[in-house]
């Protein structure tokens, strides 16, 4: 049999190819291997939330930083002046409220006085009517008393109207205070954003921003590669996904630590990938690779090492190779 295959090299080559293909197809039932893997950790991109020139840079490229350490500052003078302006506006609004309340008290006193005059005029009218009935009061006196009651009633109405106006002024002053407080809070917030600190410990990625650069809201200044969620992301062919589960054992090598095997566990499996790079990048897009004729889709699988190698540092984006067995 072997001698016949040797005499027919084409048959031998085809047999070897078919045997290797069968072995490869059988291997996917037991393990998954990918060289498309890389080291990753959480990266925080620091952007300006206000506009203005950079007045201070407190870090350099690749510098290690601690949480809450100063990174950079934006010129604070305009924002400090704006805060002073809003504080003055708030003080004015509070003074206006005090004045409006004083006017309310004066209007209430005017209403009380007008009501007292009205009561006195009505009592006087009653006495005049009694005297007129007994024939002791002339008709002219009754007319005067009647007119005094009408005048006193009009004065009460005017005083009550003035009281209503002053009460509305109080409401307006209170609204002005609320607006001034909101403006002052916004000014305080903007002033606080002139100082930007590190949200977490890590290393500053190379950046190009320099002192004097004018930033606008949303301008990306620098990024911090943090130590949080350090992991290896392996893009695994879709044919293996049905047999991969959380917690499965993994063997891998790191590009920064060659020829050394490390152990880990599957800690995350992507629920989906984008079919086109033009799709919104809410979910990852993984470039398909040529595998014979068909281009299989690959899905990110996160792997957490049991123990991260000491002394290797953190090289985000460094290559890795991953072997997952089922």
C-alpha cells in the first residue's frame, strides 16, 4: 500500500492533505487557538470640559501617576471672575428680596390703617344716621359721612392691591435668587474643571498637548492606561464559541514575556460583533481573516491571568497567543 502511494506522489500528497485537514477539523472539538490576542486594561481618556488655554502640565509622557494626582490645569482667571460676578448677583438678589419683604410689611401696615379708617368711617356713618332719624343731624352731615365711608373703602382696596403687588415682588425676588444660585453653582463647577486630576492610578500615554494650547469642550488632552481590569483579549473564531464557557482554563504566552506559559481563565465572552466597520462602535468590530475561502467571524473573548507576571509592567496592546481547551 505504502509503496503504491510512493509510486504515485499525487495520491500521497492528497492523502497527507486530507489527513491534516481531518486532524485539524477534529482538533476544534478539543481546543481553540488564536494568535490574534493582545493585552488590554481600562484606558481613561481625559478631555476638557471647559474652554481655555492650558496653563500648566504637571505630567510627562509615560509617567506613572496616582489617583487624584494633578495632570493639567486650564487658565482659571476668567472662571474665577465669573464666579465673583455670580456671587455679586446673588447678593443683589438677596438684597432685593429683603427690600421686597420690607415693602410687604409696609403694605400690610397700610392695609391695617386703611381698614381702621374704614371701620371708623362706618361707625361715624351709623351715628349720623341715628341722629338724623331723631332729627338732630342735618342731611349734609349724612352726605359727608357716606362719602367718608366710600373713600375709606377705596383706600382699603388700593392698599390691598399694593400688598398683592409687593407679594408678587417677593416671588420675583425669590425666583431671581434661585436663578443666581444656579448661575453661581455653574460658575463654581466650571472653575473646578480648570484643574484635572487622575481618576485612577496608572501610566500616562504619550500625548501632544502643550502649555498654551487652546482647548474646547470635548478636546482630548491625554489618556491614562490604568491597572484596572488587566486582561488578555483573544479574538476567537466563531466555530469555537459554542464550546467556550466562563471559567474555562486557558494557556497563553505574552509577547513581552516570550517562551513562558501562563495560565488564566475565560472571564468574558462578547455577545456580538459589528458586521461592518461603518457601524456605530458601540459593539466591537473584528476584521475577518482568510481561512481557506470562507472568512470566519471572530469574537472577543476576555482572559484573566491567575497571576500577572511581576516585573513585566503594563504594555497595553502587546501581543499574546491563547490556547483554550474544552
